[in-house]
């Protein structure tokens, strides 16, 4: 891994990414380039490698082969990262926000405390300044009135919006969303997608693994269909959903649309 580079044409540039879990070849030479402010949605069947790909981008999973350039950081796949590289990976994660399926909030912390935790512990920000930022982002996701509530007293949709506020509070260059609505009751999905659509409209660079085809159709600049560890097809949303070229894509969309 190298020190942070100057920004180039692509804020995400992935080359020949491979990942194995034992004998299972999960990612098979994936390539992706994303420009700043672009929204890319990745769709495909369960087990196709979508979440693993997203987790490799911020090194929650270590790729076995390939290179990643993201938010100015250059990562080459290797089996062991030394102390300096581990420090740079931690630094990278402050520039690449991630929202998970399962919220991952700290149950013993209020909504506000969850949002400011990274600012105080990772960025070493004074608590008063962190609180101002935390309140701003809770307001942004429509939850200022829940600032002092614990996760157990929030609905799933509210918890996920707190998780989005927590990621945004770090001022990331790229946001990764790993099926952010899949754990929600259907009536709560809309409130989370509304926040994501607003972020897209404001120009946040976003990579979104999703089963929400309506969101992909309306918010994405590009949609990628992934299957068996490879990107089978990518196209603008209208083209992908109206005139998919690959038979595997057509078959997948027939089952879900």
C-alpha cells in the first residue's frame, strides 16, 4: 500500500480483483472504475460475490489478487499487511463510509453517541465539536428528535438512518451500502431509500449493493449485474432494466421485476 495519492479521474479504480474462501473462488477478476459523484448499483442473485466485493474495497475482507485505488489510497492485494499498512487501512476507512445490512449500532450508546463515536475516538475531535456535527447529521436523516434514544427504542428504519448519519459524520469521499434495506420491514424501506436518494442528488459517490430495483432505476448512473463472482453486464438503468443484453441478466430480472 502506498501513501495517499492525488485525486485522479476515478475515485474508485479496481483492477483484476480475486478473492477465495478456502476452495471457493468468490471474486473472479473484477474490474470497476467509478468517477466522483457517480452512483453505481450492483445487483444479482444471493451468493454472487456482491457483498464480498464491497467489503474488499475497505479491506474488511482482504483480496487475494488485484489492486484497489479508492479515495486516493492504493492497495495491492497481499496475504499480510504490516504495521504501517494497517495504519493506512485504518486511515482509508475514515474516507470510505460503509452502511451494513444489520445496522451495527452500539446498543449501550444513544443515537447521538453512536454518530459521534468515530469522530471522538478515531479523529480525536473535541466532544463539543463532535456533538455539533452529530446533531447536524441526525437532523439530515430526520432523527434529531431521537438523539437521546437507545437503539432498542428505535425502529429498524430509524436504526439504519442513524447508521447512515454515523458514516456521513466522518465526511467520507465514498459511501458503500451493503443491502441497507434487506433487514427492514417493507414499510420501513422507503424512509432509508429517501435518505439515500437525497445523498445521490447531492453528489455523494455511492456504491450500493441492493435488491431495491426502484432505487437502482431512479438513483443510479450505472447498474451492474453480478453473478458467480464476475460482472456480467453493466449499463445505464433504463438500458439495464428495459433491454438487458446478457441472458443471465434477463433471467435474473424476469424473476424479480
